[in-house]
């Protein structure tokens, strides 16, 4: 009796094994559908990216090929008056404004962010993971319009009263952006520092280096590409930010003249004028050219990130 | 699962009811609360509307008025669908010209915007908006001559003491070059003179905030945006009020336009006619800070030529 059941059991077991080892029809179709769905998703993404690039390029390039604005004038002249007689299409004030405000933000946020990352990972890991990290993640989630409004309500009047200037300035924009990109820099840098092998720290300490010497010369040194990645990521976010910056920089279309002078950026120039211009007019096309510039810049940032990533892998 | 979905349905119903109450309250302010309901049932038995959705896109300045009128219109005409969107005057004009929108809302004449086939569009002027130079209440100046205003906005005068005020630096608050408000102000208050560069913001709310908070700031706002935080300046001694604007004694005003491509038809026509009725003109238009188009004693064309009505 028991013998027979055993025989049935082994038979069943072998059947199951066979089923699991050989692909049956259902599994095959499942595989194919899964593959197709994933492929459609990936393809769709590629198509969207390509068509956006094509669209912006075709619009943006028509400034030069249809409206006859010279590329050199566009990039190097500082007079912006697309509806004037004669019209002028110099976007240099916007370009410089974007670069200056981004650089200022990175200058402020990079030391702070990397410092906080060191604190979080090396000096006080328990507190850092439990309190600091969630707080920083919270900062990422605050919408940019809120940053802008806080900047407009608190920061601009503060700068005005402290320095007896207008308030709307490169400095205000840089500070708001620094606050915005601080969490990005901190969390990416923290990941990079955490990824430094413990052996390196042990070896350094064993050689008699102090804790700070270890952090400064060994940990930070080997996490450098990661920290640079963090800064570039932050800068690319700062470069593309429109709303918060627009609210505090004053949007005066002139070359940046100092920390306390109002400036314009590429993004604020686009958002302020987009709704009021007519599609197909030179004015509108010029705004698309500015968008194309922004896109080109973000490509450059991505290329830098890739190069940094490769360097990190090589190590 | 079943319980959950039941709860969901119940919640949705409650939500819909609440939403209904909310919109009812805002749509029909106090007195004639029951009247529209009656009319609604009337029009329900004899449907006048084609039910084709009408989209009105464009000027953000005009948007609140069109939204309110659309709400009232839909309450009266069951089945009518009017969607109102912002986007700016330029967007409105180009969308209606391309046929993407039924109605294009604009603060300026289509003729004033380059690249718009103005001859294909039919203008419906629905309201008038006055604009005035705005300063913070700290500025002790109440009146400027046109020449002083021009000198200030072109950057010739940079201190309030030169126009009879205290020793305080003047800060200009501008609109973007493409803005309809800027076009109107520059045309009628500054005689078309090129404005000097200043702080530039698009939204009237932000402009008002900046003027109110920055000492010595001057900008311009539609009359509907004035409150206690900013002060309207007289121009050549003339105050910007309804009486002076309707007679053109105060020249800085603009029409609010609703353009259609070709003559308006169907629900769009009914809606545009509705906006011109006394009910909207005397109530909604005035409440929102505009002037009724029906009150105007003068007419002005796209070139700025004024004729008595």
C-alpha cells in the first residue's frame, strides 16, 4: 500500500521536475509578452527623448536659418529686444546670468553638502542616518515655488535691509538655488563616501593617521569622483530651475554687474515671455533657441557625469 | 473589497454634492439664488445649446471674468460646455487663429501682435480695464505729469526728490517685453517711449507685492489689483476711476477682447452674447474690477484713434 503511494509520489515529483525544467507553452508566451512590454516601454522612452530633441532643435534653429539671426550675435551680443526696430537678439545677459547663479549656488552648496555628508557617514553615522537623512530627503520634496516664495518673502527683504540694496539680486538667486541643490549634493556625496571600502580607513588609521587625516586624505580622496558627480548633478538642477529663481533675481535683462545687481537667466527669460509671444514669430523662435541652449547645457552636464562615472569605475 | 468600493462611491457622491454646493454659492451671489435654478429647468425642456464644447484660451487678466461668466452661462444652459484656460494673450491669439481654441482672450488688439492674421479674426470687446502707475504708500507723491512719468520710466529721473517727493531712489518694476499690460501702459501713458530696464515680473500679484515692499518702487497695475498696500498715482491730475476712463479723460485703459475665427456661431455666439448682457456687465464685470463695455462713451480703434460714441 505504502509502496504504491510512494511510487505515485515519485512519479508526480518527476513530472513536476520535468515541468519546471522544460519550458512549456504558457511560460513561453509569458516570456514573450514580458519582453515585448519592456521593449515597448524602452522604445517609447527613446522616441519621446528623440522627438523632444528634434522638436526643440527644429524650433530653436529656425531663429538662425529662417529669421536670419547670426549665431554669433545670438551668443555674444548683450542687447535683447526682439520686438524693437531694429530687433536685437543678444542672449548673452541670460547665458551669463544662468552661469553665474549656478556657479554661485554650487560654491555655496558644495562645501556645505559635502561637509554634511561627512558628518552623516563618518562622524555621527547613527544620528546622521536616523535624523539628518530623512530631513534632507524632506528638503528634496519641497516644491520649487515654495522655495521661491520663501526667498521672495524672507530673503529679498533681508538682503535689502542688511546691505541697503534692491534685494532682487544674483546673491538672492544663488542662495535660494544653493538651498535647493543642497539635498541633492548631500545625499549623492554621502553615498559616495559610504562606498569607500572600510579597509582603506583601517589601513590609514593603522599607519597612525588621525581620524581627521583619514577623512581628509583617504576617504574624501577616494570619494572625490562621487563628490564631483554630486556637485555636477546639483549644478544641472540649478541651471534648469526656473520658478524659484525667477521670483528672486529681478529679471533685469542686462549683463550681471555684481552680487547685489538683479539679473536674468535663460529659464526666467523663457517663462516670462512664452505665453505672450506668437508661435512662428522670430520672438517665439528666439525663446526656443534659448530652450535649445538649455538642452545643450543639460547634455553637457550628462556627458560630464558619464565621464566622472567612468573614472570612478576605473578606480 | 466590496466594502471599499461602496465606501468609495459614497464618498464620491458626498464630494459631488459638496462641490455642487460650493460652485452654486460662488456662481450666484446672494440675492437671485433661486432664479437661475428656475431658468435651468426651463432650458432643460427646450435645449438651446448644441452641447459642443467651447474653449476660451488666453489672457490671464481676463481669465477670472470669463471663468465666472462661463460658470453662470453653464448654470443657465444645461448641456453647454465652456472651458476656460489661461496661457497669456499671445497664446490665446495664436490658438484661435490656428483653430485650436474657439475663443481667444486677449488684452490687446490682434492687429498689435506681429504674426497674427488679424483680418481672419472677429473682435468681441467684452470689458475695459484701466491701468495706473502704482507706488508704495511710503512715496509721498500723488500725482505725476505725463512727462515726469515718461522720464521716470525711461530712466531719466532716478530719484523721487526730482518730482516733488522725498530723497529716495526710484526702482522700476516692469513687465516682460512681450506683455500686453506693458504694451498698453507704454502706448498710452508713456507715448510709446522705450522703457528702461528694471525688475521684471509677469504676474500682477507678484508685481504688487514687490511694489508694496520695495521702498521707492514704481510699476503699473490694472485697477482691479489695487488694494491698501499700493497707491495709484494720478496722471496730469486726473484720477484713474470709472468716470474718467469712460470719457477718456484718463487715457490709460485697454479693451479686453475675445476673438473668434470668423463670425461666432453656436454656443460660442450665445456665450459672447451672454457676456454682453446687463446681467454680466453690471454685476460680474464690475465686481471683478473691470469696467462695463456698455458704459464707454468713447470708442478706440487698434491704432489708438478715439471717437465719441
